[in-house]
């Protein structure tokens, strides 16, 4: 069986919370709480959840843009959390990122060509080769080589995101984290960028981790999908299984919110009560129990469910006492 290109184990990232007039540390927030995740070569994995669930922090920790508190991040057989600055340079070339807001991630006083070639310069690529590479990647993302001489403000939002993608591609990475790359764009432009990413993934054999807050965005691009809630992955499976047979009640609610482009088909919307709880004071037991429509008092508010296989589906994992048979004494007929 193919080995994962990226393997995350027990990843934890906490932040101190300061308060009072003296801004003393009054607590900690666990933004990522013991996450395990595998990404196989050439696949696109979607990481989906509400704002504040920890998905962007996880993406940044995988790239070592944030230093995790615990756990490991294995990339191509090496735990990148153990690498020193020199060895990390190779990983920086292999693993790139595309950010949500293309405008703020581009220096307004730097030409597009210089922005794209910055990474190449860091990796010691000469001027002639840099110019050739900039022209190549601009064409790859649907722009023209002469755009290299222009500044970010001369482009539309969609074009700027193409530039962000070109900048990531310039160093010929194998793995790219896409952190909400279409959230800031109009719907019509979103589909163009998603189609571009799909084409680039196929043509260049890229491995992608696509972070989004909306399942409909990852539906057409991703082979597998992981759903996050309050710092933990609560369900992960192939895209088809997740859309056909969602198991975790949170995934069901996210799916029910996707509009169906057919007026003759109706889907019952599952409305979750309340907002995402504060990660400063996460609920006891299953952290979803305060919003879960099928929570069982005495079980869900007391015991934390493990991420385990759904019965009969070894590659479909979910963390729910009732849906994975963790508590078989419960009356499943009521679920
Ligand atoms: Fe809902 Fe309980 Fe399952 Fe958590 S463990 S998702 S609260 S049924």
C-alpha cells in the first residue's frame, strides 16, 4: 500500500490567553487538540469546519509557520518538527502555501515578477532561470509573461489569487496547503480558481491540503475530506462516502446547508443551535454535545469519543459514541 506523503500524529497547538490590566496569562486555548491526519501522494484532501475550529492553525503547523506544542508531522519519511533551520529549507521548497487574501499576501510595492521569484532567489536560483520560471508559472495559471512587470493593484481579485498560486508553484513544490483560497472571491470567480487548481493538480501531480469552511467548495476538488470541530477531526472519509453517508451529526448539519441547484429537490436543513463554543472553555465529553441534536445526557456530556472506524467501513472514521457503536448499550433505534 502507498505510504502517506504527509502524516500528522497527535498534533497539539495551544496559545496563551492574557487578561486583566497587567495582561497576565489567564489560561490557554487549544487551537489544535491531538490531530491525526494522513495525506497520500497525488491526492487532494479537504479540511473543513467553521471559523475558529483550528483548521488554519493546523495548516500552518504542518508547514511549520507555527511551532506545535506536541505531536509529529512526517513528510516523506522525516519528522519536520525535528529539523533545524538549514534542513528546513528543503521542506520549505517542497511544501508551499496559498493564502486566503491574495491582496494582503502580495507586497503592493513589488512587481508580480519579483514577488513570484522571491522564493527562487532564496533557494539560490540565478536571474536568467528565475525570469524563465516566472514566465512559465504565469502561463501555467492563465496569465501572460508580461504581467510580471505589473503591480498587484493592477489585477482583479481572481487574477491576484492566480498570482498567489503562481508564487507557490515557482519553486516546484510537491505539496501545497491552500488556506481558504477562494473565500474572498466572487462565486463566479471561485469556480474558475477551483478548476485551475484541479487542472494544476492533475498536470503537475500535486498533493493538496485544501482548507475551507464550506463543504460545497471542496466537493469537486478533493478526493478525501476531514471535518474539524473545536480543534479535533470528527470525521474523515472519501468524498463520495462523506457526501452519501455522513456519520457525524456535525457533518450532517454542514451538508444540509449546501443548496441543491434543482428547485424540485428539497433537503431538510439541520439548524445547529448556538455558536461554536469558546475553545477557552470547551464543553466536557464530546465537545459537540452542546449543539448536537441527538446528544445523550450522561454519555455525550461525560465521555470524549475516539475517532474510530464506522462499522463496516474501515476507511471511514468518525468520533461519535452513538454512530460508531462505541456505546452499544444505547438504544441505536432512536438514533
Ligand atoms: Fe452527538 Fe453524542 Fe455523537 Fe457527540 S458523541 S456527536 S454529542 S451523539
